[in-house]
């Protein structure tokens, strides 16, 4: 624990380095200290807001010198409690929001180099301005940052076609726990020169070093997009629809999302102004095609897919967006589910991955087990079916206080869900990471040899244990 005199000296050294605009040490810091879900509200020693990589390096050198631990923070939209400080008042929050420059776009190499604090939406826009596509896309894209996306290896809605954040990154610039700068901003697609350090930092959730910039892959823009909603009688049919869509549309299929009736019901209840294009059905699929040829071609592929799906009994009904505004409206429905859920009250979240073929059986079996364990629980089930990733969340029975529900039932419910995930060969964290929320699960469920290697890496790169302690490991 840092003494009051050391704290004063540490803060003064930070102020000298970062200037007044770069250090917040008094006043209301709660916007930085609370996580997005409102589950974790901590207290920071101060908030450092560097505007250049050299400043980040200096901050980490000072942390190492004074033995102060730090929590890197991007847009603070993470869902596992990784980006907010603990309650001790001893952790420095390192917010990267002022490092928000696009450094370089190399059109011929199809790459863009951005600083870590760039908002994802701004990176997409910078690519679009050069007639290129940066395909990472998620509902938090107006607030989350490239640094946070890479630190969590974010997924989102186009993984099916383009992969996770990891697959979209060619190079990184990182400041190590000791305050050294590693310039690994290569735009190379082939580089077999030993251990892949880039991949080590991607998904490390701020526990190994601070990502300060990244070189990202760009793609050609599609000529046309077509979006549709389809009503499926069962989840089995939704899975079969996915296979059919992959067969008919091939790589043009860029999104395949699924939503159960209760999740869309929550959207209807909390956002009645949003138009729901289809009548309620047990499962609704949101499909997106991104076509390299033309809009008529995309429409023809989509219509032929939906006709075949109707003939085969995979869907009962479908609605095709006729304009960009309608397409955005359909996506808005899907993206409003987490917000509707948050309005309904605290819930138990499970971001899980499963073999796609196992999903219907997993859901049938686990739904039944949960209903039996806590009669009346409400299951918010939606997600990226095309990636085998479900957000399988459990809302309190009507009339039960959500806080009381969590306190009483979170652990047993987690056990039911994660044991089933294990039994079906899945993962208890698909795209949100571990943070504080799933640390115990990691310790219990990760292979012991893998855990041993992870701890050895952590010790080698962060021997003082100052980087985001208490998260992940
Ligand atoms: C409405 C909503 C929808 C979402 N949808 C998705 C989705 O579809 N797919 C998905 O994967 N996630 C989703 N998320 C989760 C979240 O948006 C992502 O995890 C995102 O990548 C986090 O970025 P961020 O900048 O907000 O990071 P933060 O929340 O600030 O940080 C996340 C973690 O990364 C670390 N970190 C942040 N920046 C750095 C850095 N520069 N260097 C080192 N470590 C760093 C933090 O310490 C923390 O551990 C969603 C969240 C919300 C609120």
C-alpha cells in the first residue's frame, strides 16, 4: 500500500509528465470508476490520460518505481469487470481515450494503423473514407476502443466471415510493464520469426502490458448488403437454416444472429418505438449478406435462400429490408437486447461458445435444468449463432428483486450452465473475456497445464504483478 507522502510524490511526478489535462485526481471520477453493467464500482487512486505512447511508457515506469498497480481502460464497455478499479483506492486507472489518432492508412497493403484509444466506429469510418472495410462490428462500437477490442479479442456480428479482432490485427505497439516500448506495428501477413508476441497481448485483458497502437487489416467494401429477419419454429430449424445459408450464399453470408422470443419481448417492452418487422415467434434469425457483385444479385441470392427455407419448413415467415434505413432498423432490434436487458434489471450473463451442432440440445437440456432449479427464471437467449456463440442470460423471476436473485442464485446457476457447456465441449467465455467475473471459472475449468503456462507468462512479463491484478488470473 502506498503511503500518503509517496502518493503525493507519485501524483506530482505523473502531473509533471502528463500536464493538468492528463491527470484527474480529484472531483467526481465515477464515470471512469464504474463498469458498464453497474456491477463493479471501484475507487481509483487517480485517472491518468496520456496522449502519446512515450507518456504511457513514463506512466508505467513511475508505476513500477512506486509499486502502484494499474488498470488499463478504453471505452469501459467491457462486460466482465476488467476495466474498472477495485475498491482499495490504490489502483491507477490508465485511460487511453486521448490516444485517438489514425496514424496511417496504406491502401495498397490494405492496412490502417490506429492508436489504441480510437473509437471503433471512427476506425470503421476512416477505412470507409478510403473505400475500404474494417469489418469488426459490435453494438458498443460508438464507445469501445481498438485497444479494448484487441485486449479482449472482441468478436461481434461479422466473425462468421472475417474472424475475431485477433484475425483482423497484423501488428501491435505495446508498452511493457517496465515501461519499455515495443514497436511491433508490422503490416506483414507472413512473419515467422519466433514466438508470436502480438497474439500474446491480444486477449490478455491488460494483464501483460498496454496496447498503444495497432495495424489492422482492411478489406474491399461490399457492393450491396441485404438484411432479413426470419421466423424459425425451433432452434433446430435455425441451425439448419444456417447450413442452408452457407451453402447458398457462401462467403457473402456475413451475419447470422439468433434471438429467442423472450429477448425480443424485452425489446418490445422497453423500446416500444422500435418496429418489429415480424410477429413474435419462438426464434428469430437476423441474416446479413454482403455481396461483391451488385444489389440485384444479392437480392436474388437472399430471395432464393428464403424460398428454399420456406419450402423445407425451416422458417414460417421472413421480412427483407428494402432500404438501408430498414436494414439498420433490423440490426437495431438485435443490438437493443443488451440495453433492454439492463433496463429489466441485473441478470446473470453467460457468454458461451459451443459446437453449432450441439446448440439445440444444449439449450433444451439447460433450459429445463434451470427451470427446475429456480422455477420462473426468464431466459434471455440471443447471440451469434453463425459463430456458435450464445449470450445465454438468466433474468430473475417476475416479482423477485434482481439483487437478491443474484446473491442467492448466481453460483448454482453458473454451475448448471457451465457444467453443461463443459459436457457439450464448449467454452465458458466466447468473446467477452474473463476479467473479474469469470476468474474463478478460469481457475477451475481451464486445463491445469494451460493455467501453469499462463501464470509463467504473466510472471515473466509482469514480475511485480502491477498490470490489472485480480483480473483474468
Ligand atoms: C451493448 C454492448 C454490446 C457488446 N457487444 C459485444 C459483442 O458483440 N462482441 C464482443 O466481443 N464484445 C461485446 N461487448 C463487450 C465490449 O464492448 C468489448 O469487450 C470491447 O472490446 C471492449 O472495448 P473497450 O474499449 O470498451 O474496453 P474496456 O472495457 O475499457 O476494457 C476491456 C478490457 O481490456 C483492457 N484494456 C482496454 N484497453 C486496453 C489497452 N489499450 N491495452 C491493454 N488493455 C486494455 C481493460 O483493462 C479490460 O480488461 C459489448 C458491450 C456492450 C456494452
